[in-house]
């Protein structure tokens, strides 16, 4: 028997999560039957979207999330011991796979349960499969290039720019010949954005966001890659240039507000209809799985840019499975630069 440790939701957070919202429990896994195998987590991800997902989770459910794991027991020839996988296995130390759906079929893809680690990861820490060479990396790649369609000379504004997605967008924009105005929430993060080549890097907590943009982009903003939403967007949208493009990637400023929920929130949008119409702006939200058929394209290109020295990344590593909630909470208090991961 393998003893699995799991983090379950003990109570739904009210505002910013705290450690007492989660509970660590043990579970004994049975010996694998034919076709099954057991994996042990090596790296676990924490991402802002998890806070949104928690709103609809039942008390006692295992918290959602992705991980890199290694097969430690197997009765499945396709997944021998030592094979590494990446997938949505939740906040758990060990998992019996294949997981089964209610209809008895198995799920075997990146956004259902699991898939073999892509060969593009080799030579770099396997944690990058959860970051720059995983879902966040492709979020930056497709979400910026396909929606903003940057052109040389465009002015690009990026918020939460020191995170894994935002920092990648900043660097891709520079590769495409754009002027980048990047915002983050600390002096260290702003310093790193300058290292990445941002033309203007500012601290949204201490600087006047609108004034920074006016000074740096007197003719307006062509592309806005938004990870934050809310008040921040209310300052950027009026400063867009005619025919500007807005890629709505995330809205972390709203995730801890349970009144802001898909289908039930009271509309108080900063996206002024008049401004959008008058300036003929294109505003588009997206979920990265839209580009699942092209997944390898994004990962390969991101890896090539890393190898060529054009794309840099950072990770904030928390040691220990027992510190998973702490790492997650740190997303909402600005603790991480780049991708936040937990090393088990």
C-alpha cells in the first residue's frame, strides 16, 4: 500500500485564502490492477486560476492543480516505472492512474488528467513543464500573438508583468519590435523587468499608472495584455490608441471577491462601451485550451527562444508538500517572481 497525502478544501475562503481553509489528510492507495500505475508528485503548481476554481469546489474535495509526477509502481506497459507525467492531478503526493470518468472511460490529455512529459522539457528543470514550457508559457505565446497580433512599433502594456505569463509576454513583445510598458508590485520585480528589456517598468503600488502610460505612450497603447482587470483596466482602456487590441488573460484583482462570479456578478465593468466603440477597440478574452491542437508549436518555440538566449524565466520554489497552501496564498500577497512551484 502507498500512503498518499492530499490537501482538501476544509472551508471556502472569504477573501484572500488562509492556511486554515485547507486540510492535509492521508489516503491509502490500493495495489495497481492491470492497466493501472501509481505516480509520485515531484513538482506541484500554484496558479491564480485555482482561487477561482475553489469557489465552486465542495468541502472535502481535493484542491485542483497540475503537477509533474514520476511512475513508481506500474502494471501498464505504456507507463513503466520512471516515466514522468504532467497533468491535472490535484494537490496530492501520490495518485493511482488512469483516473476514470463517471462513464468508465479514462482521461488522458494535458487538461483532463495526464500526459507524458514532453521531450522539449529535457535539459531544463522539469518544473518548467508547469511554467514557461507548460500552460502558462503557451498562455503568453498564443494569448499575446494570436489576439494582440503585435506589429513593430506597437506600444504594449502588460500588468502582473513579473509573473510567468506577463514576463514571457514582455519578452515576446520585444522580439516583435514593440515598445513595452510593464507593471509589477515591488522594486525587485520592477528591476527584473528592466533586465528583461522592458522600455518602461513601473510599480503600480507607488506610481501613477495612467501618468506612466501617458508619458511613455503619448499616441496611445496599441496592445494591452491584461492579467489583472478591475481598477487597473479602468486606467488603461481610456489610453488605448484607435484600433487597439486587448487580450483578457486573467482578472486576479477579482478572484477573492465572491460577488464577482461568472453569471451572477453585478456588472461594474471598467470597459466603457463608449470608449471601446469610439476607438474601435478589439477586446477578447481567452482560455488557452483553445489552442490545444497547436500545443507543441508553442512549447517548441518557447524552448527555442530559451536556448537562443532570447527568453529568460524565473521560478519561486517552495520546499515541501506540507507548504502547498502557503505557496498558493503567496500568489495573492506578491511573494513570487516568475512561476510559483512547490518541490515535493
